[in-house]
C-alpha cells in the first residue's frame, strides 16, 4: 500500500476497533439493520429446485430481500456509520455489478453524505439500470476508462481519489479485499448473514446444514456466510467462482483455482496474473464476479482446506438462474446463480438427505437486460 | 557514483538537483533507451527508470497511458534488465528503478536485486511498499549495496517519518501533495512541511520532492528547501508530443532553473 494511505487506514482501524466495542454503535447498527435493511432476512426451503441437485434439501438465505436487493447493504450501513464517526462528509465507492454502488448511494442519501461511485465503463453498459438508480439516489457515477474498464480499474480510480481527498473522504470499499482493516471489517459487517442463518436453521429446522454455499468474486457474501460456521467442523464450506467461458480458457475469473499468490490493492492473496506479476483481465458474464483478485481470508481457507472452491461457467450459471426462476419463482442475480449452479453440479456428491444452505446474495432485476439477451427474450440471443 | 553522493555533492556546491522519470518500454524498449540517454545527456542528475505495471494506483493519466502502451507493445521483465544495461553502459548518470511491488515479488526479490545490480542499476524506488513490509528488500539491498528510496507523505506521522528516514538510502522521496503524479500549477505548501518533518529526524539522507512539478520555477523553488526535484509526467508529455528533441529541450529548460 502507498505510504500516502497509511494514516487513513490507521485512523479507520482505530475508529472501527473503538466502535465495535461501543454499545451505542452496536445498538445503532442493529436498529438500522432491523428497521431500514429489513433484517433478519428469511430462509426459504426450495424443494423443487433441490430436486435438480439430487436427493438433498436446499435452503436459501434470502439476502435478495434486503433493502436495495443484495447483501451489500450490510457492510455499507456499518461503514457509513464509521464515516460519520470519523467526521468525514464524503464517501467514494467502486462497483462492479452496481449493487455495492447502489447500496453506497442509498446510505449516502440516508446519512446526508456526498457520494461518488467509480464504475468500469464496460460495467456501466451491462448494468445500466443500476447506474440510473445511483444517479436517482443523488450519487455521481464516474465511468472508468483505463485498463480493463471493469471492477479492478474502478478500485484503482477510487484509490487515486482517496489519496487526493483523504481528509474529508472515506473509501467505502465493498468487498473483503484491499488493505487491512477492510477484509476483517467488511467480513464482520457481513457476518450477520451466517450468524442469523445458523440460529434460524437450529430454531426452525433443528439442525445445521451439511454444506453452506455461496458465490465468490471478491468474496464478501461468502465470507459473511462462512464466518459463523468456521468452528462447525461438520459443516462444509463451498465457494463458487466464475469460470466464465471455461477454466481452461483465458476468459474466466476463477482466482482461487487458477491464480497465484500476489499483491493487488494492498492485499496478499491469490491473483490472476502473468509471470511478470501483471494483473490479467478476468472475465465473467456477471459484473460482480469479474475481479482478478479475491479476499485474503478465502485464500487462507483454501490453503487450510477448510473451504472448497469450484468454478462455474457462464452457461451453467445462466441455466441455474432460469431454473430457480421457473421452479420456485425467485429470480436471483447472475452472481448468485453461480452458487445455485454449483449446488446443482455438486449436490449429487452428497449423501442422500443432506442439506445445503445457499446464500441468495442478490436479486436478478438488475440483470434483466443480460438475461433477456442471453435467452432471446429481448432481440437476438441464445 | 551513488545517487546519494551525487545529490550530496550538488548540495554542497549549492546546485539544484533534477531527477527525471521515464518508463522502460515506452513506446518500445529501443525508444525508451534513446529517450533515457537523451535525458541524461541533457542534464538530469539521477534517472528514475519505471517498470510498467497494470495497476499503477499512484500515477496520473499521463504515466498510466504511457505504461499501458509499453505493456501493450510487449514490455516484459525478461527484457527489462537489458534495457537498463543499455542505458547504464552509455551514461554516467546513476539509475534508480521505480517499480510497484507485485512484479518484483513475482520475479523474486533477491533475483530482482541481483539482476538490477548486474545491469548497473543504483537501487530502487518502491511507491507501494512501506518500510514495515520491506524486510526482504532491505536485506537484499544491504547485501548488494543498492540504494532504496521510500516515500514520506503529508499524512505520515513523525514516527513513520523516522522509520522512512532510517531505512532509506540514496534519497527520501517527499510526496509534495496528497495526490497522484501529474503536473500541477501550484505546488502544495505541504511539500515544505514534509521536507522539514523529514529533516527534523536528523537524517543525513537527501530529501527530494516529487509529484506535480512541471516548471523550472518549481524546480528552483523545491531546491531552495529540499535536495532535489523529481519530474516525470512533463517529460513523458514532451516526448509524446515532440519526440527526443522536445524531450531534450524540456529537460534543459527545467535544469536551467539552476
């Protein structure tokens, strides 16, 4: 990390450490989660979808029902409160799919903060609806035209902005990557997903799932679910990365399966890179998984063999998206569909009667243009 | 001569120092060699040879576009040390390599340091590596007697400035402003504060100011309170717009501030 940002990172760490031990902060966050975000999110069992995956039971943790339509709001509310505590008046954010940008713009409106969102030019096109949402909420959206014009370049631009405006600006990073304290702090704000799930499963069904599963781009929704289950040795952790056009092509975002350890954006983790350490462009049909890095805690869980990470192709994800829509009447985000496809693909490896809890991290409304084109509902497509 | 000897010598004679940045491989390796040699011949005192990188978060648009072009034109680390050697064999000016950390990490810190030394390099500037995380590089540079430049910024605490001063050799890179590389009309008053903060540690290592410097007046002003001015984007712009001749002119113009 550049020296220019060390003071800001130290300030953030100190503010967060104090806040999480401050009962008034904890109470304010809990109240906002309840009365603004709509927590706890429910769990839905989906038997018709489960039938596609063999003789297992499948449960969905419905983060898609949160305010703004994805899990991203959990972290944003927490960091927006910290922004106020630090006396800063402006937030900047990067976004891929636009869900984190929308959540950040939402929190900025709620708390009266100025908000600038950096978004790769490629992503502003494939997620145009979310660009409109952010603008409606009062945020400025800056299309990033450098590099691969996707999420990693949006993070580069946000870091450049932060270096220049660190006095009044908080960088509201949206995933569990980046420099310390972001990976830990963002995980903590999302860990509510797993803690709620664990309690709900025990209370409503009387058992813990055999597997908890989530899609992994940067890895925030997955770590938010996994964290509460780390000590439950009998609960397997499955993460599904974007294999794009295939793991053996150059067009994928399967960082944990195909990457090598390196440093990007202040985090040491698996990374898609060439032999010179140049970051390689990732590819996924889902903007939110289109990132060549991954949160360092996922690298750690992989190396420990505590979690397993599999690749899911664009086509497999799109078929699963359609399957959940048509069997259960729930339209997931394309990102989330990677986890659904993973369960269809690997569910049969489990013993009969096993149960899987999937983090349904986001809803698919934002993806209707991509989906419509893909399935030929809107003009030409497959 | 080492960078530190050059800068200290200029300082003792009350002369200004100009440190110039240019990216290797821009627009091609052969072109960058000629451009760097021309800069040295035209009067820069220390050359800062950049390693193009895919994610240069401390750089503004001019350097980003130049390094992106170098990568698109096939820049590879395997050819980098030949470029470095081609320059050091033609000029007396000491050459520091400027690189983000991941390329060095992948190449191997020790191996990178050895190849840098063998190619006649004086040391390295590491913009996204802080002393706290530099143990491998400090060990390798000590062993090979290479200079290492760390950054001091307007937001660095006194304690951090002391740490930077303690481990830096060659010079200390005082970041003039909270921001990224690129020409600015007004140099931040913060530059003076950073320099005096570093000087207050009692260090003997020269302190040079970079980021935003684009005119001979600014070079002169910076040299009045620091030990050198670091210039990059303006040289790239000159080369981009008017080739080697324009580059020579701009170097001479900035050096003439002396």
